[in-house]
C-alpha cells in the first residue's frame, strides 16, 4: 500500500484507465491532455510527455504499433451532435496528433481494434497493407457503432469511415458503452435505451 512514485501537475480529472504498453503508461484527462509516462520495473515513474488534444477525453487510450487512438470532445459541448467532436490518431513516439476523423457525437468510450485483416493486400501491390479496423461508439443519438481503418503509413482519415450499425428508431439513444467482440467477431454493446 505504500506510494512508490508520484507525478504531479496533471491537468484535469483522470477519467480513463491507465493503459500500459512497452514500458509506458498512457492516460488522458477531461482537461484534454493525453499523457505518456515511462514506468520501470520498480514502479518509478518518469517525466510525462503530453499531447494537448484541445478537448476533453474520457475513454481509455487504445495503443497499437506506435499509434494511439482516442475520442475527443469538441468545443461545441459534450451533447451537441455538431460540436466538433473527433476521433484522433496520435503518434506515440512524438506524441503529436497525426490526423483525426470528425464524428457527429463525442466518442466517449474506449475503441475496439481488430487485426483480422492486417495481413491482407488491399491495394494489390503484393504486400500486406497492415490495415487494422477500429470500432467505437459516440455519445449522441442514434447511438450506433462507427468504424474506420488505419495503416502504418496513413496520414489522413480513411475515406471509407462510416456508421457500421444504426439502431432501429425506438432504440436510438445516447451511448457511452465500449464494444466487446467474441471469437467469431460478433460485437456487443449497449446504449441508453
């Protein structure tokens, strides 16, 4: 129960889970800051690196192969469907935002990443594209599931990004649910309905 190490000066409430990847902890705040902090085998924390995303973030960051995927609230207000919300992709080495995808609601829950198609050759150049698919919900009606994809060299949002699932009209509502998948690739989530 003893405190081993401590970092102070965190801007905003930490509402995300701290995620560990390759010697670093990643977490974010309602103050709009994404943090990357080294942690050694004795639990000693290093000096934080940050990325100011300009809007609150509450989902746990998704970290995969040098990139961080995270929903960001727009300046127009958390529940404003036209508030400037986005899904951001950040370089985990430089801690700089690479690009983002505008979303009609605040992506407030952690995303789900699939590697099922990572070894496929979508552009027919004879090499695997390294494409991963990312699925996430957003906190605005209709409360469905959005998806996008990313590749190692991608610098802009995928043109094919879109709604994957829209609930029937009587089940449309706000949503702060993460998505889970079973071994067959069936996804499960809930919204406020």
